[in-house]
């Protein structure tokens, strides 16, 4: 039997997402165009949620993009992404573990010479092995290296964040 602990329930996740949307708006309020880039799967789901809320609270022209990458073996040449050069970008992922995925994604985004680049995660585990950080985070969580933190999304809705 697995030992899981619920860190955030659906209501708490919703509150975190709404707050993150306001923080993203605050950070990018002068942008004419904002390109929100979600890292495939749950990072993209979170980016979708943020874009929906940003469109309700701002008049910024927002475009949603998916960054498809192999998280276990990232390679720049295999990352699929099309962005305008010199744009304003917001990179989004669900959980910041070691920082590897976010770092590779930032390296990819830097190839588009962003004017502004921010990083947002729902949960920051504080176990970074790589020199990258989340500018905006829904929750900072201290865990052991053996723990796994996962965002559970069922039928397009977040149900929980669990520590496994």
C-alpha cells in the first residue's frame, strides 16, 4: 500500500492558480503580447488555466504554446516550439523538482531572444540541482529527495497535489 499525503485539494489548487494569474499579470502588465509556454502534460494544463484567467483580468494579447520535450532525456533539437523572436514569454510547469526540465526549457526559449522571460510553477520542491528558479510559485514545499510530488488532473480538472 502506498503512503500518499494530499498537499493541495482541488479548491486550494484553484486559489493558487488564480493568485498565480494575478502575479503573472502584475509581472507582464506592460506587455502588448504575451506568449505563455506550458511544458507538455501538466505544465501545459496549468498554462491553459492561467491563460483563461489572464484573459479575464487583462487586455493583453495572450497566445498559448506547448513545449513538447522528453523530460527524462531532454535535447534541444527534439523540442518543438515556434515563437516570435524578441517576445515576452512566460514559461509554466507544474512541479519544479531538480530544475533540469525548467533549465532545458529556458535554454530553448533563450534561442528566441526574449525581451522578458518569467518562470511559473504550481509547486517548488526546493531540491534544485541546476541553476534555475521559479519566479512565481503557488507553493514552496520542503520534501526529501525520495519523495515524489504530483499534480493529479482528471477530465481536465485538477483534483489534488499529492506527496507520494
